[in-house]
C-alpha cells in the first residue's frame, strides 16, 4: 500500500512571525485521518521570521529531531543544553520524563527554515537527552546519509526507537534508489525542490508512505536542487 500526502493538503499556521505546514495533526490543526504514520507522529515544516521563535514550553516522552534547511536556530532547554543549529545540522532531544525547551531564530535579519520531527520512543520515561551533529553536504550529495539510528552507528545520532532517518541532497538529474523491505514501513518526505519517484512527480512538502511494500524504486532529482528525507520505521 502506498499512501499519498500532497503538500497542499497539509495543515497550515500563519502568524506574523511563523509560517508552518503540518503533515500530521498538531496543535490547532486536527484531522483524525492524519494522526501520524506508525511511530512517526509529527513533521512540521516551519519558517520563523528574524527574531521570532517558540517561548519555553514542555514536552515528555517524544524523540524530537530538528533538521535545519536554511538559516540558524537557537536552542535552550531545562537540562542545560544549548546551541545554534545551522543548515546541515541535525539536533535530537529526547524529552524523556519531561523537559522544557525554547527555539528561536538565531538571526535578527534572516528567516530560519527547519523541519521538526517527532517520533514516539520505544520506552517511556527515560532521562531527557540531547545530541547535535553536522552532516556535510558531500556526505549527502547524491546519496543517502543516515543521520539517526537506534544504535547510533558510524557517527549517526542514537535515538530511542527502532527507526532510521536518512537524508539525501539531489542535484537535477541525480539518480538514487529507495529500497523497501516488507518488515518495515517507510515515509519519504520532500523537504525542498522537486523529484520523481518512478512515475510520480513530487514537490517540496509532498510525501509518500509505504506499508508492506518491497523492492527498489528509482528517485531522480528534478529541475531544482532537492533535499529528501526517508524514514524506515517499525512495521
């Protein structure tokens, strides 16, 4: 089964400092048909105006991953972690039994565009935890670069769920395989640009879910440079 989630059908929030599109139900956007995909609970596509941001707020029992596409995002939390996340950086915060954090645009002149991803943890009420890593463009150009995995192998971020997240940066004409195993479910999200996946054309914000699918699909870069995320999730 292949599930289609077009960009234009996502939820939307438009404020003076924030423009956000929600792939799944979040905040004031609620659609019972889109409560998540397996353990993948949130994909928020956020653009925050210069100086704007999310004031301190609390989360618990969620693996929260931020992927910055453009600009810089400043993070601070009640466990003492702080830092600035820039394009190519991936940040992980395991909320565990509870943590308070804030996220602000680190620039007073340029917007920041980032994805925030929530994954349900394998076990509840861990100690909160944090990690941040940079994945250079060369590691993502024309190939899948695993940025998060359960074991944290080969320099990836170790997350508390049997889920792998890979990111690819595609130039026009680049070709890449998407290999599916029936023992997992997959979610492919186009973060920017445009691609084709076999006979499907996808643009920024479009996504496809794969359940009980096997085989290899061919992904091609379109007319614009693209960033693509691929989640391999428990079946």
